[in-house]
C-alpha cells in the first residue's frame, strides 16, 4: 500500500532529504501500532497513520537508544512499497512515525 499525498497536506516538514529517487521525510507524528510480543521482543504488525492502515511486511532494522533514563525502541519497517521508521517510547507507552521513505 503506497502512501497517498492528499491535497489536505501539500507541505511536508522542513527536514526532507532526497537521495537518488528516494525522498526521506522527517514526520514525528503519533501513530497507533498493533504489535506482537514474542521471545522478549516487540514486533510491529500494523500501524495507523493519517487514517490509513499499513501492514508491516518486513522489519529491516531495529535499535534502542535512551532519552535520559528512558529507553526508546526504533524500528525500520517496510510495507513492501515504502519504508518507515517507527519509535516506541517506553516511559509514555507511545508510538511515533519518525520518518517515511517514499520511492519516486
């Protein structure tokens, strides 16, 4: 499922990077995520962003960092067409879409 760029949102955040045919947008928006807790880890399955549901077909990378004493878990995921970076804030139990990578 590809990301739609509707007329309701014609401008993107200031931080946009273009690498070849790929446009990487910094998003930093709250999202809802369905996850599977398995073998001590978190596996994102689907997420809802701007009224659209995206199925995670692949987790391409993951890492953990900290803000003060709080762990932030980051996931690079793909829906088969686009790449997304999700972040889980363990103190507030919230998810954000940190960035989206749209292929041209």
